[in-house]
C-alpha cells in the first residue's frame, strides 16, 4: 500500500523543530560519551520527525566494521539482542553508490531487497540488482536510511528511522529537513566520537586495551570509598608480576614480548568477572581489582583460577612459551585512606611471593613493607657496588670422597657492603631484575677462570676443574658462550675446564630458548652440571635430553637433624641414575663425617660441604693448595 504524502507544516512547527534540533545538538556536544550522544540523536529524530523506531549504526574506528549501537523504541530484549551487530561499512558505501532515488544522503532501502541487503551488509557483499525505490513507490515496510558523515564527508554510520507516527511518508521537503538534521548530527557525532576516543586513549593501555595505571587507580579510589561505606563488601587488590618476562623480551624480541603481554591481558580478563577491573600497571605488571570480594576464600579461588589459565602454554613466533606470575594480594578495609598505601601493600606482597619462587602468591603482612625497604636500598646499592668493586668470588673445593683429594672448585659470588654481607640468594634475583646480573656474572666467570689457571699451574694438575653457576637470564645473554670461550682461551684452558651449573628449575623455566643455548654450550664442549638435582619435577627428562655431564644431589636430601644422611633412598636412587647415564655425581651440603661415609658407601664419587671446606677466598685456596702440596 502506497502512503499519502505528508503535508508541509506551517512555520510555527518548523520553528519549534529548529529549536529542538539546536537543543539536541547542544546535548550531543556536551554528551559525556558516545552512547549518550547516540541516544540523544535517536530520541531527537523520533521526536522531531515523528517516528516510532530509530536505529543508529556507527563505526567504532577507521575499519570496515560498523556496530548497531542504538535502537530507539524497541523492546529492551530486542535491543539487547541486536545491539553491537556488525555491519560492513564497505557494503553500505557500495549501496550508497548505486544510490536509490533520494536526496543527497538519504535513501530508501526497499523491503523486497531487505533480506538481501541485510545479508550483504552483514557479510560485506553486495546485493545483486537491488531494485530502485522512489518516494512514490515507497512502501510501509521499506526503510529509510540517512547517512552520517564527519567533516571530511567520510561515512561514519547511518541512521534509520522507521514507522512514521502519522503513517505518512516524508515528502521531498521533509526529507531535506531530515537530511540537514542528520548532517548536523554527523558533525556533532564525529566530535563526540573523537572525545570518546581521547578519553579511551587516556584511560587505557594501547598495547593490551586494559585499564592503564591512572585509570586503575581511579577505579581503586572508587573501591576505597566503597570499602568505607560498606566494609563487609570490600574489594581485594591483586598485583601480578610476570616471572622471567625479561627473558622472553630479550631472546624472542620485543614483538613477541608484546604478544605475550596481550595473551596475559586476555587471560586475566577472561578469568575475572566483568565487574572486576584488570589494569596494566606498567611493564610486565598487572593489577586486578576484585570488587566486592571481602572473604579470602573467594579471592583464593580467583587467584587459583588465574594462575591456572596463565600456565597454559602460549605460542609466540611458532615457539611454545610458558609464563607464570607472582601475585601479591591485599584486602581493602575501611581504614584505608590513600591508594598509594594499598598499592605499596600489594607490591610488597607481590615481591614477597616472588621471593618464594615462581607462580606463587602471598597476602600482605606488615613485615613485608620492611622487605620492600631493604630491597629498594639494596637495588640502589647494587649499582654502585658494580662500579666500586664490592663483589668478590669465594671458592668451595669439590673433593673426591675416596681419598679427599681436591678435584675442583665451585665459584660463589660474594657481596660485602659496608653494612655487612648480602647473600647471593637475596641479591642475585634483584640484580637480575635491575639488569645488573650480566656484569656481575661476567666478573665471576673471569675471576674463576683466572683463579683456575693459577691453581692448575701451582699444583701442576691440569685436571683441576672449576664450576660456575649461571642463572637463566645469564644463559640467555646473547654472547655468553663467546665470552666463556674467550676467557678460557685467554688463559689457555681447555673448554672442559669450566663446568656450567644450572638449577633444574632454571632450565625448565628457560623454555625452549634455554635448551637451544645449552646445546650451543655443549657443542663447544663446555660441560653442564645440573645443580640442586632432584628438586625439580622432571629430572629424568633433562638428563636424557641434554648431554649432561654431572649432577649435584641437592643439599636437602643430604641434610638431617642428627647429621646422618637425610634421605638415603632418594640419594641412592639419584646416584644410580647418575651411574646409568655415566654422569659425575656430586653430593652438596655434606656437613658431617657420617654423611660423607654413607655417601661413599653408596658409591657417590664427589662431595662438597662444610665438612670438607667452607667457601673461601682465592688467597685462602692458594694457601690451602700450597699446604697440601707440602704435606
Ligand atoms: P648453589 O649453587 O647450590 O651453591 C651452594 C650453596 O650452598 C652456597 O651458598 C654454599 O655456600 C652453600 N653451602 C656449601 N656447603 C654447604 C654446607 O655444607 N651446608 C650448608 N648449609 N650450605 C653449604 P651461597 O654461596 O649462599 O649461594 C647460594 C646460591 O646462589 C647458589 O646455590 C647459587 O645458586 C647462587 N649463586 C652463588 N654464586 C653465584 C654466581 O656467581 N652466579 C649465579 N648466577 N648464582 C650464584
Ligand atoms: Mg651451584
Ligand atoms: Mg646447589
């Protein structure tokens, strides 16, 4: 059924309309966000031109996808269902090009073709032979489309009013008025859209799309207010720091590092509720604000779920990479005044968790703040320590159990500060974090090789060996292998004079990258010893997969309160394993004669520990070797 033409209205009506249009324009320009602006336009079109339904479809960015954003007048379920439907801008523009008879930016979409063009704008393909529609042939079921353009005339979306209240089709004059209105709206919208984008950019991290630091803090501020108003519904703050992320960046490159961060961001977002906030605090640090989660059990469950999703292998650059995170947790409470305090609590807890190993979490406790203070002081002192030679190397002899002969040494780095000695277990992770482990590690290697050369000459024993510990970070330094080889050459030592010690867990964490590097060292005939053997969980695999030369039975299996051999069955098993693969087996942490005797009875060849020698300075070793030679 063709409809009657709408009567041209009198001036008063036109004036009233104009006022309304201006009011809407002002609204839009002041709109807090894009959605609000779109709602105003839809409502405006419905009111001013008298339509029951108004749909607005708009592009989010320069890409092809446009999203259905507003459907004014529809039932809430329909709006919910069809909101954000994707529509191809290219198909829409192509439709415009074969413009149906219409005013400039207005055209009719014919009902007969609707199924076709709807499909085409969803799939981006053009309907073939869409029939032409004119106002004269306009049908009740046909849709009217008004194109929204920005200043540059680029289509940013379209608006489609439907079901005229008076049942009349707009005549050309009316159409022209609508078109002017829509042109104006297009400009206002483009502005609102730009503002929304600016706001988004200011509050989100460009790489991951997560809340950025300042926005995360804003959300935290809201949570603080909430904690004060409703203490029983307080929130929890989780701080995530990726374990060994630096290695991924350093070895796979920054693009892969970025990809990893995106993977983590996605996994974090998927693991929490939509009401929780996930933010990127910086570098490889993420924050999660669990709203309304006062009880620790619920927080525990969430953390467990997140940890679980994080450990799944990720494929970067065709390589399988594993990632874990250390998590610090703090609960907000009504006494909390400043977000800085909350953040530093979460941070302190996170560092504490990191100290426990990988993939661990910790709830904040007061003493952790002191740890933070000490760590900060240490890491700033580390920098000067490198420049002022505060590092030295001690050596612990490795002895042959059968006769007590010294067969080699383990080089152990020492840091003596004016305020006392700092243990390697404390400063090595710190040095690694601030990027200072490489110079320290190289210093140790250079010293160790130099000392070994001296001792080989002194004892006229060229089979004396030196063991040096390497962390994964050091192993992955691009030219570490060349450095070691150069140091050995410089002192005329054979490649097998220096053994690299790496812990099982370190090798495991280093992923495939570390494996490759170990192979390289092996190809240079530099021996590899697995340190702290038995504490990792796939001991056997490493022994089989790499040509390992030696294993060090972890101290925890040797020690016991009464000084006997602690876990004799495990030690026996490890020694047999070593024999099966023709490896040298060194037992570490031997503190008593009883342990030494038991180990020897189990056919363990080598040992190291306070029972024989404590680690000592190079000068002390020289003296020791001289005394022994004189005996
Ligand atoms: P590690 O490689 O397992 O070294 C053995 C540790 O056990 C040393 O602690 C040593 O002093 C100690 N130890 C030796 N005999 C006994 C004993 O009979 N009883 C007890 N209770 N302890 C004994 P240290 O020097 O504090 O080093 C701790 C860890 O720090 C080392 O464990 C190693 O993983 C790391 N480390 C030390 N020096 C370096 C280094 O130059 N580079 C790297 N990357 N790591 C190092
Ligand atoms: Mg060691
Ligand atoms: Mg060890």
